[in-house]
């Protein structure tokens, strides 16, 4: 579909909820746009799409979107999404979370949803900080960076969320950014098409808390950083030296395996037919 921005807004957004409350320069609006464009490109029926979120800046997104939506408790979005998928496996269940929401309080739900390979597309808007609640450091805040809860620098080593998800059993894994929007959209499309647990990390930016506290400059400079420091994982095949000290983006893993609700249905059918 070749839908323009105005048509996308009318078709997929709750226009009475706009404008959104994200700070000027925040990357979350761009990432939300890639989610909508991916759904539109695949031609999914709005009534068969469910968006679930937890708590945080990223978790405001479903409130602006005109699908079946659920704004849940902190870290528990995947638990709610698992229940929805079990209740109606035909639904396209999408979870939008932040880096803290997904990998701190929600980390246990993340690894087990991935381990089960349940057909949920999880999209993490990663801005390296707890932006909504005061700028605390998160499990993805880089080593040495500052936050309100790390005034002398963060000494925790950050998670690589994509490695974490793949190691836990996700069958589709990719990473895009708010700058590389076309790539991000394609990764979400592929994740939605994967019959299993899909994990897509979207590198966002938070000029208000993370950028200002760490002297990263304004939103333009933070976007420029993503432009200059992210390289497609495909370069490793021919020019691995170009990836040195860079952030890898693109499709990391695509290996379909038996999906959880389908396997569960086999058990149900087996005992119902006895």
C-alpha cells in the first residue's frame, strides 16, 4: 500500500488523542510511525491487531493508535500479551515496550516469551534511560554514562537486547533505529510475518534526560550519531573492518521453529479426540 501520512493518520490513529506528549526531538514518534507503516504495508485487518504496552514513554504509543489496545502494568506487557494470544491465536499481537520496561522489571517475562516461541511481535523503543519517571539509568544505559540514579557514572555493563532475545529462543531478531526508519519498518514487517516470537529493537533518542545529562547535543546531533555510528550487519560478510566500534543494525536472526500456541493446540486436540 502507498498510503500518505494524512491517510495513515486518519486510518490508524485516534486523532482525538493527538498531539502526543513526547518531548520535541524524541525518537518514539518515528518508531511508532514505522509500526503503523508496517501494519499498513502488510494489509492487516485492524480488528485482528492487538497492541499491548506496559509503563513508560514508549508505552504511550498504543493510546494513540486505533487498534485493539491494552495499556498494562510496568514490565508485564508480555504476560498480558501471552494471555491474549492463548485466548485467540488468530490475532496479530504486538507488544511495545521500553528498555527498562522490557529488560529490568519485565526481563523474566521477556526471556520466557522468547523461550516458548509464542507468536508475539515485540518492539522495544530503546532510549537508554527511564525517560518518563525521572531519568534513572536502565539495563541498556552505556557504561560510564550519567543518570539521576548514577550521578557519578553508570558502572553496570549494559545488555545487548538482541543477543539476549536470541539466546533466550526468539526465532526472529533485528535492530533498527529512529534514523533508519525504512529499515525499521521492514524489520517489523518481517517480524509480523514470522510465526513465532519476534524481537525488534528500535534505537531511539531522549534529548531531554539522556542526551542533556550526557552532553550528547540536541536531537539533530543525536540523530546524526545514529547515522554515523550504525552499520548494517551485512557488512560483516565483505567488509568486517567497517563494523569496528560501530553499532550493528539489520536482521540478525531468522530461524522459524514450532510455535507455542500451535503446539498447545495439538495437545488439546489430542485429548479432546480421545
